[in-house]
C-alpha cells in the first residue's frame, strides 16, 4: 500500500507500523470514566467491513503517527492526517 | 544425435551450435532455443512422467503454462527442480534431468500406478489413509511423499545471490506481444516513463510464433524493429526475462527478473534473479491468451500438444515434434497450424475438425464433424483413432497431434485484488471483470481481442486513455483481423481417462466422480480433485474442469463460476523472495562501539535482539563458562567491574511539559524529581500489565534521559510517541531515540568511584556527598570530553553508568581497563550482569513477561494514586488484586547442591502435583558465586507472607523435584548499604 503522508508525500506502507484503531485516541477521562468505559477502551474493537480510521506510525520515517482512513474491503485510503493535529486535548 | 526434426527459418542462430545433455545423453541446439524446442528438434518427445500415474509425458505447450515438461536443471548446489523445459533458455553445457521416474524415463517402475488407476481416483488419499489417525504422520505421509512426483533438492546451500530492487514509472506494460509493443511505442513517443516487462527472452509474443505480417513486415520483424526503437528511447525501460508475478495494492507490482539463468556460469557480482517492486501510476496488462485443449481418451501421450504451441515450435524455433502430424480442432485457429507446418514441409496426416462445416483445404485432408476417440503409443504418439461424422472409425498414423479448443484470456493478474472474471458468451471464455487492480487496464488477447489488428489497436487505445493523451490517434499498422469464431467444445463424449489437468493427473472421470460424491462447487471440485493446484495453477486445465462441472450440474459456466488466481503468476524461487535476507543477513546485526575491543579480549557474544553483546570474557585456562562468569561476579563485588550497557534504549525527552509527560507514561511520579537526580520508573500498558522498566534522569528542568530495556527499546519509544501525539498533542514535549548516539558503561563495585575519579575531570565532585546515590550530571572526562554520569546500580554494588558520544566508546572502554589495572578491574558480560541482578532481586525481562503487574513485581505501592498515568486505572481491577495474587519472591534450594531451574513450578510440600495445586513458578535462576548455591526468582501466590516456607520446585519436563525455601528476593545487601556507600 501507499500512504500519502501529509508532510512527506506518498510513502510505502512498509515504512510504517500499524498501531490499531484511531479510537485509541479517545482515552476515557480518568476523573469521570466508569470501569465499563475503561474495559471498552482497552478491549473492545470494531471490525468494520468498510472505512476504518486507524493509526499508522511512521517508524521508518519522520515518526509521525497518522490517522489513515482505509476501506478494509478495498484498501482504498480516503484520508490521511497527522494524529497530533486532530487528537484529543491534553 | 542429429537435429532431424529441424525445419527451415525460425529465430535461432544456426551459426552457433550449443551442446547440452538430457538424462546423460548428448544433444545439440542453437541460441534462441529453449530446452524443449531443442529436444523436439532432436526427435525427443518424452520429457517427464506424470505426478500420480507416472504416465510418459512430453511438452503440451511452448510457454510458462507448461504442465508436463518439468525437469531438473543443472547439477550440484545449483540443481533446480521443477523447471519448465519450455521456458528454459538453452546454453552451451546445459545439463537437465527428467524427474519423477525410476530407474529411467523410458522404464519407470512407478508406472504400475497407471494400472491401478481405478483405485487412485479423486479423493483416494482422503478415503484410504484416514485410519488410524496416528499413522498419517509417521507412515502414510512419508510413503506418499516418496511416491508422489516432484523433483529433488540438492540439499546444499544455494550458491547464487538474489537481490531486490525498486522501480517507479508512469506506465507499466505487462507483456510485449502486439498489444504491449504498440502500447509501449505510443507511450514512449509521448515522453512518459515506461516499463515494458515480458517473461520471454525475446519480446514479441505471438508475433514471433505466427507468419502474419504487420504493416509491410513479417510480424517477428515488426516486433524486432519496434523493440529496437523502444530501446533507443531514454524514457523506456525494457525488461525481458521479467515475469510480473503479482498485482498488489495501489499500483504496486512484484516482478522477477532472471538475470543469469540463461548463462552457463554467472558472472561474479551479478545476482541470479532480482525481485522488483514496481510502483506504477498506470498499468496496461497485455498478458495475451492461452490456448485450451480438448479432452479425449489418452490425450496425454508425448507428441500431443496444443496446436498453437506446435505452430510456435515450427515458426519461431524451426522444429516439429514429428514429421507426420495431425490436428484436432474446434475452430479456425487449428487450421493455421496445419497451414504453417505444411508450408514448412511437415506432412499433415489430417485435420480433424469437430465442426460439420469446417473449411476444407487443397493441401491436406480435413475430416469434418470428426473427433479423436483414442490414441496409441506407449512412450510417444503413434496413431490416433478418429470417429467420423458418418459413424465410422479411422486410424491415422502420426507422431504428433496439435489440439486446439480455443483461447482463454490470461486474466490472472486482474484477479489479484478483487477482480472476478466474467463469462463472455461470444468468446466462450472468461474475460477480466469485477474491480480490477487500481489504475490497471487490459488490452489485446488478455481482454479477448484476439486478432493481431485488434491487439495493436486495443493496446493503443488503452495507453492513450491511461496517459490521457489527446489529439488524433496514430494509425494502427495493417494486420490480420480475423473474426473470433469460438464455439465451446470441451471433451469428446464418452471419454473417461481423458486428462484435464495433466500436471496433477486429473481426468474427466475424476471430475464426474467429484460431482457424484457431492463436491460440486468449483472450490470443492478444485480441492477434492486437485484440479489446477499444481505448479502451473491450471492455466491449461481449469476451464475444461469447470465446463464439465457445469454440464453435470445442468448449469451454465457463468452460473458455476470460476476459481480465481493468486500471486505468483508463475512459480517463484524462495531464494528470490528472500533476496539478500538470508543467513546472518536475515536481520541487521548491531554492534556496540566497543565491540571490537571485546572481540580482541576473546569475548563470547550473544544475540540480544539485533545486538551482539559480550556474554562473558574467558581467560586462558578457563574451560567452562561458569568459571568465567563466577570470576567476573566475584571480582566485581570485591573490587570493580565494567560492563557495556550501550544497548539499553535511551530516549531523550525535552520540553516544558517533559515532567508532565513522564508522569503520564510512568506509573510512579516524576513531577517532583529534582534536576540532577535519577529515578527508577515502571511503565504499564493501559490494561495494567507492566510494559517495561528503566530509569529517567533529569538533566535539566526541561530535559530527561529515559532508559529502556534492550529488548523493548523500539516498543517503548513507539508507546511514548503514541502518548505524546495521540493523547497529549498539546503538550510541549519532544522525543528522540539516542540509543546509537551514546556509548554507555556500567562501572560497578566498591572501587568503582576510585576508578572513575581517575578519568572524570577534576572540577566534578563524584564523592558520596557531592554525587550521592541516584545522582546524575553532565560532566567531562579525560580532559574535556563531554559525558553523562549516572549513579545507578543494577548489580547492587556501588555503581555508576557513564556515557560518552558513541565514537569515543571504544577509547573510553580501553581507558577504563588501563586505569583500572591497579584495582584488578574486570570486564563482565551479560551472564555476570544477570547473576548479579538476580542476587540483588532486580526484575528483568523474565519477570516483566507480559502477564505481571506492579503488584506481582512487589511494586504495587509505586503506582501513584495522586495522578493519572497509563494503566493506573485498570491496574486497580479486582481480578489483578486478589489477596493471594502472585508476588515476586526469592528461592533457595534446601539442599545446597540442588538445582533451581527457570520455568519450574512451585507446589506445596505435600499434595498432588498438578495445575489445580500450582503455587507459582520460577522466572529466573542462576548459580550465585556469592552465596555458593543456585538461587532463583519467581512468582508465588501470596508470596509476601510466605517467607521461610518450604516448597517443592517441580519440572515434569526435565523430571526435576527439589525442595526450595522462600526467601527475600534481595539475596545480596538487602538493606542497600553498598549502593549508597
């Protein structure tokens, strides 16, 4: 696959490490989350046939983490963005 | 032997004679020949034995779709089994052997299988070798493997090199027949960056095998002229001998280029084959078509081949399988073979055409509405039995029979993503369909455009569309434009031992049996009969099987559907896929800056991830590793030792929020760590399990240096980047791995400070008061060399770790050893390091094993409740906090001489030894020279309250049962006085 890095242009996916669903960015609020929220965050994953937002770490490149929207049935990539530009607020 | 089947003409160089041998016999051929064409020229039709029945076989085709003429090439370490004689380029001195026969090709003892063919039908193995199950692995499988026919391996290392490469282009054209060549010409003239790849050593495809003219040239000459024009274009790269084996995501193609396979000896420095990864913006697939056979009784004898292949042999290679041949066809294309061979002086015994209205000929007899009922000839065809339209039979003498059942477009690469071929009724064939690989279009015979004119035009159209070329289309060169006339005719009624898949020995009868026994979907048919599962992937056989299946089911072919194709298009050597990544090159080897110093000292090395680390340093006279390790431990504990710890991961954390960030990734607190201080830190995964441990040294208000274990360096860095970019994107913090930037050494033992004082520059006070336990500082050594000093200890002794820029690592190690002579300084390796950390009770990889929590490790109270950190919430789960949770303990054998082994389990002194009564397990064990016995670390249920208890350590695997006593994990200096000295 080719991932169109927002800063570096098209790169082979072999340069990246797959980190899993982009839902990992929505970490529960430690002050208000219930044990169920934590359980869901740590263990439950969607397995969609279709567009999937996921994290790819450019380990062999600039070390950016990208949010890649990839169709799991076609591998078509519809959007790529830098995780740190769209991430949760610290 | 002489080449008495050589015809006139052809694209071979008759001025040069090549000598080769097959099964030990000597033959001659010419440059331009394949092994198969040269053997046919020498009147050799028999080239192999079939897989199951060991039937004599000759070539069915003249290309990479060949199922039968499978041979072993070369000898010694370069021996290569299962290669197709039809694609092996002839060179002087080539030695080939037939396979799957014993004792000889003409007399094969296993041909007895053919007599038992009634028993060896589809599903024979499944039905026969089912019981008893235990017999499968030891008895049935070895026998079957021995009897089943494939070539043999040399069992020697492959002496050739293989390589990998990357290429980029605007347009990749796959196949250099009329469609591909014309496409390349137009693309090349437009200025686009073009790659034209073809599996053959001579570009031109069918143009080389036909007598058709293109424009005012013979087809082969037009091809040669076009290739010459293309090779003069700087923007066009021709890749002959290159098979595109797979179409992957986003316009990436895999291709194998055979660099030296056609040479007698490979020139030094050249790889044998290169696996290319081609990134193409657009691709035009011009893969052509494959002729399909007709099934009839005993249709597999040597001499029976596809009619168009027979034509290829005659026109391109100037050879014929026999001087008297017949043709069996259901279409006009078969007649072309008769015409071309007749023109070359080969006697055409008859053309047997299934069509009652077949065209007749002045030159030879055409039997209209006739079919081949049977054939004769044990080691090669001698007669065919023809059933004529009027019901009479006739025997025709011939040494070869050309069979034509029409053409199948080569759709393989269109299926590698989500393409599903669709049935085209007017062609009676599957053509590319469904979703093609992105940016791919298909032209020429591969899309069902079979005429030469049609191929030239469709190649031009496809490339103009792919490149978005505007303006008037260039004229298509004049060429034949015969209409396609394919009416399906799959098999002769009433035949049973009629081969569909010759390579896997699947007959019409097997397909019928499969249907009868309920294996009726195409996927079931394929797996039950093994139709199309041989190395040729059913290129000549799948369609026949599908058609018969459809007929039996009373369905149409599109209703039954087709199986699809996966990479690789043709068999690919594992060595090619591995490239240079073999042996020690399988992964990179990382060496520390003082590696060569350690090597000079005779160190024994161990692989730790990609790193090589010194395991111990044997001295003269030491014959057992334990002698070296025990000495290194005792010397360090009594005076001073030096250990290379460069391989530990080092991550530089900088920014105004650096402390906040570390507070998030470590379960213990870092916000209040003073500048100039170091702290042990434990990282958890979000699920509460320990991830890694290490130290973080605060070198400035906004700078920390974090260390990780050697094994987890990459993983921890990745985790920290995730937290930084995904969870704390607003924080002002930057990370960079500096593992390679600093060489780092542990200097441990009561004399470590004295040793370091000799090299640390005088303005830096490293006394216990000036540089207490857990201090850290930027310093200089040896008169101004910048360095970092940490007072941390893994060994439990007074110890420091000193880091210098990598390029000074070797010099620093030598300096420490030289200055340490007065203290009898010892270099120690990872074994002694391990022994000392077990003696001190420090957890390492064996304890942080992916199942243990901070509580298990005895660090439960370290998990700060005053702040949120990764894993802190889920670490509180009740399931991880049971009252009898496993706790790390120390273990000593009750009998001093007993062994303690890691992996053993702990059981109470009495009671059964089973999983239900398991009390825990041993994670680390070593002989402690300090204590004079073996010791261990382990996890024990409620371990914190069982000090002094006696347990059984059992290891049923090694038949070990010893009594051990539960003790503190801190075997050495439990109060920690030495590290603070």
